[in-house]
């Protein structure tokens, strides 16, 4: 009640003697009791709503949780909330400064608005499958924020070509789509996450050990701790090491060699990970992935 009186005082004249009519009006209001209180409350709420309507969703989020101010642009809202603990940490601030300086001096891929494409495809709680990559493609027009994926009309790189070969052998009716854009998978809940999210043009691993690995480890940890029944596809020793902390009692792990031309013939071809993933999703009551939807 004290707070309510204080707020009300901003809307009432101060230091003015009340007339008899005003005193009489007050007495009538007091006799009405509960009838007047809601009116005052409504006025206050309308003023509050007016202020709220003038604020952007991002600004309102910052009012509710100030630490969200540290989140970079382009992160999907559900991911922004889920990963908010990371954004104010010193390593993340330093990482953002590093990437900003790199962009001033060099060409960096992917473009800034596509670094977090993987958070824009589906809600964090709707992830069903996780494919872990390592480093973004470092050629022009390739990287766009989804591991292994390239935008049209860029030709699919060799590892992705091998993925399509395995899909053709594993999934009935799958045909090479004629492009390398995997957005159709991402929208169904397939998280295509690289360990490092940016790279200097034509210099593979140039942004390695700058902080991205720590951030993407936190992504994997959040998924492992907060969701159930995910299928993690860990291809190659790097992905397997990154996925070592996944709770294997809560999630399914599929491991094999990397699909690159150097290793695909040593176990990637014939792994049947795509059909196995759908079998595991069905067993947990989840809708399988339509791998042909590209």
C-alpha cells in the first residue's frame, strides 16, 4: 500500500486545500469503498501499458534481465534466454571484441548477420538432432552459420557431397538436391553447430582458441542438461572430443569418422546414421527428420 500511495502521489495535486465539495466527494468515495480502488488501479495500469507499448521487445527484455544487454545481435530469442549466462562473462566480451577488430582489418566469414543462423531456425527447446562441425568454410559465399551447409548457388563441398552419398544409400528416395543449403534440416530441429563460429577468409582455423569453443561447449552442455532424447551425430575425433561431456543416459550418441574424402571410406559410408537417427526419434515419440526436405 505504501508503494501504491507513492505512485498515486505523482498524479495528484500537492499542498492544495480541499473544498467542502471535495471533502464531501471524498466521503462518498470512502463510502463506496471497493468501487473506487479498481479505477485508480486501472489508471495506473494504463499508464504502465502506455510506457510498455513504447518499448521494443529487446528493450523490455533488457529491463527484465539487464545481463541480456551483452548478447550480440542475431541470436534467436529462445537461445538468447537459454544461453544468457554466457554473454556477460569476460571471455565472451573479449571474443566479441576480437571478432569486431578482425572484421575491421580482414574479410571474415560468415557475415555478421549469419554467425548465429543456427539459433534462428528453431527454438532451443525444439532441437532434436545435433551435428557438430569444427570450423566454418573460409571461401567466398560459403559459410552462413550452419555447419556443413552452403547457400545456393555455391556447389556443395566434398564432405557434404559424401554426406549426400550416404543419404542416398541410407534413406529411400533421397536424391542429391543439386545444392548444399541444409536450412530444410535446421528448421526441423537439426542443430548444425560448428565449434568455432567465424573464420578469416582463406585461413582455416584462424579464429581457433579465441573463445568460440568455450561458448559452443556451453551450448552443448545446455542441450545435454535441459533436454531429453536428443540424437548427437559425432563425426570424427574432434566432434567426439567436444561431445565427451554429453549425458549418455539421457541422449543417444552416434559416432563414426568424418565425412571428408580423407576418411569417409573408413567408416562413414555405410554408417546409416540418418536412418538410425529417425529410429531413435520414433522410439522416444518424436517426429523423424525428413532428410529429403532440402
